C-alpha cells in the first residue's frame, strides 16, 4: 500500500446553463496553473479560481497533476490574477488579498529508522497550509495517500488527503445524509458520500462540499464513492474509492455569502426558479386519471386554497420507458393542461430513465449502446436487490444518449402542454457499481449521473423554450447540480414522526452543500400504515379522514406539523403513497390549520422570492443553519432542530406527536419576537415556547423587515404588497425583488429592486429604487409593538 502520513508508524480521499460537452475530467483547457511543484516526485499543482479560491492537485504522475478539474466544475473558471507566487528554502507561497497557501518544502534526506524501513510510505510527503485574509491558519494538510487496488476490472488507487482537526472546529455539508434526528455538526462521524437510495435512514446524496466553522470550505473533486472523516482522532480526511490523484478546492470567506460566491464561481450559479416553484405543489402517488387531476385542481379553486402546480406522477404510461401517455387514463392531456393553465396553474410530469425490455425503444437503444452495460458489454436489466426487474438505465454520460432522451421526452410527453419535468431515479436507482457507463466504470463515476442526466434535460428545455425558466424535480444531486434550475428533495422517506425529525438536519447540511433548493415530501412518501403506534391522544380529531388514514389517528396531526414546516422550506410540495393527499382529506380540524398555512405561504411570497434573488446573486442558501448567521455564538454549532429562513425568521418545527411546548434557542446578538404573539424576548438563551397544534414556533429577528403580499390564488396573478411589517430594536434593511416570474430576463438585469431601510432611532422606514412603493409605504408599514 502506497500512502503518506507524517509519522512513519502511522497506518492508515459561470453560467446558469453550460454545454455538458465542456465539462468533465477531459476539461483540460482550464488555463495554466500558477505553478507545478516537484516534492521529490510528488507533483503539486496550484491554480486559482478568483481571490478566495485555490485548487490543489497532487499526484505521483505529473500528467495527472496537470489535468483539469473533474465533473461538476465549470470549464474555464481558473483565474490566477489576484495571486502572487514566491518560493525559497522554506517552501512556496501563493498569496492574494483573500487567502494565502503555503506548500512546505520537501523534507531533507536522512537515514530511515528501523520502523521506516518496513512501514515508511512510498509516496513523497506533501504538507500545506491555508490562511485567511487576517493571516489566521484555517487549514493544515498533513498527508495524502494513493493505495493501489483493482476496482471493477480497473487497476487504480484509493486516494485521499488528511488534515488536522482543531478541537473547536465544526463541519457541515457533504450533501444529504439522513442519519441524524437533531445534531447538525458532522464532527466525530464518518460520512459515506455516495448516492444510495437504500440507506437505512433515508437516501444519501453525495455533494462533496464541506464547510468549516473556521471560515473555509473544501470542494473534493472526485466522483467515486467517498468517505469523509470529520474530526475523528484529531484528523479530518477524504478518501475516494477510485482515482489517480488528489484534487480539491479551498474556498475562504468571512461570511456565508463570500464562501458560496466562491463555490458558485467553481461550480455554477443558482438560477431563480419560476415563481410558481415557491407556491404550493400538489402531488400524489398517483393521480390515476385526467379526471382526477382536474377534480383536485378545481376543488382547490372552489375552496379558495392557493395552489400553483399539479403533478402527474408515474404509471401514466403504458410501459416503463415507452415514453407515452396512456390514452385510457389521460385521453386528452393537451386539454387537461389548457384547463389547468386557465385556473392559473401549471403542471409537472414524472419522466423516468428506465426502459423495459418489452418497450418500443429498448431494442433501438440497446443497439446504439445507450444503456448502462456490464463488463461483457451486455445491457444491465434491473437490480438483484428489491426484486427490481424493471428495465435498463439510459446512459446519461453519453452525449448522444442524453440528446435522444431529451428529444423523445420533449416530443412524446412535454409537448402535450406540460410545463416541467420531474426526473425521478436520478441517483440512479439502478446502482452503477460493477457496471460501465460510456465514460468509464460505474465505480469511478458513481456520483455523476444526476448532474449529467438533469442538466442534459435542463439544457434541452432552455433550447426548446429560450425564455421560459426551467424547473425540474430531481431526486439526487452532485457538485454543480444547482446550476440546472432543479428542485431537489429527500427521496422516498417514511410517513413517520422520526422521518420528519430527520428532515431538519438533513436539509440544513444539504443546503450548506450549495444546494439551496431542497425540500421533502410533505407527509412522507412511503405507504401509510393504517394504524398507529402513538401513545398520546392525537391533537387533531381524525373525524372525516378515515378514508385516508384508517385507524392511524395521529396522522392528521403529523401531516399538519409537516405542512407547517414545509411552509418555511424553499419549496412546499405535498406528496405520498396515500389514497388522498389534498388539504381537505385529513379532517375538518386539520383542514382549517392547513388552509391558514397555505395562505401564509402566499403572503410570504414577496419575502421568499426576494431570497431567491439573493441566492442567485451570492450562491448562499436562504434556508440555513444558525451557525451561518450567528458564528460568534458557540451554542448554535450543533443545533439541527431549528434554522433561519431568510434573514428574518427563526423556525423551530415540532417533530414529536402530542407536543404542545418546545424548547427553542434564541441566538445571542439579537432580540427576537414571537411571530404569533409579537412578544419580544432577549437572545442568547433557551426558552420554552407554547406550541399548540395551530402554531409552530417561529420567531422574527429584531430589525427585520418582512413584506407581505396580498391574497392570491396562484403566482399567475400579480401580487401587490399588502403590508410591510417592521420588527424594531435595531436598524434593518431588506432588498425587495420582483420580476415577471417566468422568463430569463432577470439575467439581463430586468426586474425591480426596492431597498427598504428601517431607521430604528427615528422610527422611520424609507424606500429607494421603486417610486411607487415609496409613495405607498407610509400606508403599508406596521411596526410591531406600536
């Protein structure tokens, strides 16, 4: 085994849409590195991606060290202009106003000890340090490794790097991992960063971007299955299953916005989704007819419950991979979509990447080599696990297969008036390990499928309708997946209180990974048991919900708590394998509360949509863990049970059955207002908060400005500002953004940006940038407590 650690006896890796042909390991046209250093046969290449981002590549083969970055990294992003390089006997330094990187010199030769003769690594040692703009040490790399192994018939290496782990450092991100029911900090854990649908706690998704409490992040550039060792035995490290080099980016920043803007330069910006994406999305597994879809849509309008999107899920087709719409179920999908559009709604339809052997396209695609193959070149049909015998997987790594898939999805399905696709099974569900893509082994490229598959469709959608924003539901992600305009969700989770509790820390680490648009199936997806194990009396009368819940009497309570949480998620989508999922199907008591939160969601639309613009500008998520906004409060480092939703709201979802009181931490450095009662409370302490079934604990930060919109039935109606709530206690600012909600004109600077400022001393709100709102503002402002 070839590896290196410093102790000899120690034993053991920008554009919204971009042509996929420009991506990948072959993207060598990244510009020349600042320098490529020889450390006794270990080659270290350094290049910058702007003032606060450096890429480090280490390999035993110089050619590997000089290769461009891998999948997910934007081609042509290298920018060395801000850096100066100097070198002497003490090593090489690379400095900009934002960070400095020092690569230690090769150690002087010496006579090996007896232990080193047997256990010394064959790799030449490499050590480096990164300091921030203040000159503070933030990252200390102590070793790297390349361990020979054969994986899926390839002779390759396990590659990795090790870093010191200060006792006060906390780690976040690394994609979606659902193992925690509360704690957020990854420290002390070993994370399997790989796409795994069957993970026991819920699907894992690998987005190998780690963010540290020390004010830096690491983008680990390797798409194979990866382990992240987070502060275990004084060490932090990455280990990837397949590779011939170590490649990673270090990003520094004093604020989340600085960090995530660096991430955006490396992997791509997060576009603004269509405004409809922020309204209620109604789904079920499944609406089995055109008539049922329209009945549900019309009932929402009759009840005056706001709704933006109706979803048609799987098995609307005649066969898996037939890419058709069954006329027995949906005799006139064009007319159905015209009626939905007339109601001010849009539609999403699920399109799968699997093809049955008996389907009309199987033989054609098999002959063209457009499927995942085994080592003998034979198409892989189904999985040995889960009794899965449902067809072959389209090979999204093949540009010709991507093109074929998009064109047939467009012409056969989307062209019937559907607005957006839902790309399911994007892990992919047909696990590629042991098999082969067009670009290489499924083990080497285990995690890239969702990036290539989703972005292939996103690029196709933009070419098809150049000025209608793409929206895609996707079940998995990878580095750069945010640039596709996709909305990601946590997969097929259980309809249980435990699963609800897991969603909160899961989502906060996913958004910390640069994936701002994350959500979950409100109510849980899996089949709903028709009985309950609850030991407490339900807080809602299940009368009227028997057809949905059977004897599962606490499920209306669970669904209501979940919907309250969903109201303060980037996307609000109801889904599930239940007979009914609509707001009126959980009993009259639940319906009244659900309707209230549905309307609240739409009242918050100006606030939420403004956060989408802020994310587009900086890359930073607007659903975020407390440590991002309160870095100087040590109490928040491991809190994964509550979060900030934009700059104003602190949200603490209720995740226990029968709970009517919740302990909530109010971060230090601010006063807080109870959103429901307007009671003002000091921060820096835990408090007990009343949480009757109609109230999820929500607090608003002193100094916050919250614009509220007029009641609307969907975002198809232009929404006026009905009220501007100010929570006094300190000066505050808010950037209120709006545009047409549909086109890409925002990329050209179209839209309105009104800057609201609250002068707390004077008790006055001023508006600049929007003359009409400035004129109306005195009549709209409501100062809480006055």
